[in-house]
């Protein structure tokens, strides 16, 4: 599609009208666009009412977000404009003209989504994340938008696919002692949600991005229990509750608390409480 000429750029822009169904979700597209900058391209200082992800495809620009220091970004980088925060940016002369794609998004989940990507009001850009895989999904998404300004489930799915791809491009930062509280808390929450499934310590350590031995040591230092003991504690609490309040057979209780068969549950229960599940119910 041929771009329209504006004062500082050639651009296509699309304005979306999400339905009440889409707006009942956590995140939706407000508008989108793409451009090729003219020489001396500049935007702002101004503010917007929503969040806007800007993908730098080619060229360089200088970004001044709010009261923060000006930063120079280039092709492959991404920056986010936050609502009610004054910003300005301008092209940097070079061999390649500045080219941008952008998505303005809104919704109650957007702050959490951006934080998952590593973007905050005081950390508004990411370096080197606009990789070929991201460009391909972004191109597909803009093509879908250009076909029709009617919001669709396909458009919503492409938006979340793009966010998923962006999340996967984040480089892993090894946990350190200062962040131990966070990942131990996340691991505990994860175990509390999924303890009825066949979780292993190896899976939990992998999820936290930490070596298994260090995971177990740090977890026990924080909670007083090893990961395996904490899992067993959760399962035993549920087992007792089911034995007290339901007429499920002991086998059904065993399978409902994450054990593969009755013997493993009964052995763990007796080790934990000193009596068998049947004796406890009696």
C-alpha cells in the first residue's frame, strides 16, 4: 500500500474500533501505523492517552522520554510511549532512512504485559529485540489491519502472538541473591496452583531459570522446607481436607492430590501424619 505524504514523513495509519467484547479483555489495539521518515524528522514534545510500541526497522533516532536522559536507538530496537508522559524523538542522519512500525494499545492488562517485556515508565526501550521473527509477525499483523478496520479475533490473536515472540526474545538474566525473594515467591505460587500435577524439582528449577542444586538450597533457606517437602505439604493439606469433607475413596483422594497411585499417597501420608489415610478418616 502506497504511503501518504505528511510534513515529516510518508506513512500509513489505521484507527481501530474494538467491540465491547474485545474491550472486555485485557489488551487491544487502538491504532497502528508504519512510516518512512523525511530528513529532519521529529515528533513532539507531546503526550498520548494510551501505550504505544514503536518498532525501529531501519535507521537511527534520538528519544527523550519525560525527564529521563536522551538515548540513541537504531534498527532492531523498540521503545514504548506511556500515557500522560511527555516525549519527543527525532531521526539521526545516516546511510539509512528511519523506518518505524507502531502499535498503540490499551487495556487493564497492558502495564503488566509491558513489565513482562521489560518495559516500565522509567525503562521505556529494549535493544535488539526486533529480530526477523518479530518483523514477520508485525508485517502479518499490519497486513491484517490494512484489509479491514473492523476488529477481529485474528487481529487479536496476532497481537498476542507478537507479544509472545517479544517475550521469548528477552535474554535471561541469572537470578542473584537480591532477586531471590521474587523467584522463590513465584515458585511457591506456581506450586500452589499446580501441585496436583506431576511436578518435579527439575521442572521448577528450569522454570525459575536456576541450577537445580542452587534452587533447592535457596528455596529451603527462604521457606524452611525443600521444594519436595513443600510440594508434599501442599498435597497432604489437600488430602486431609478431602478425607474430612468428601466421600471420595482413598484412591480417588490420592489421584486428586497429584500422586500416581494409592501406595505412593498412603506412604507419604503416613510419613507426614504418622497414620494411614484410612486410619485418619476413621
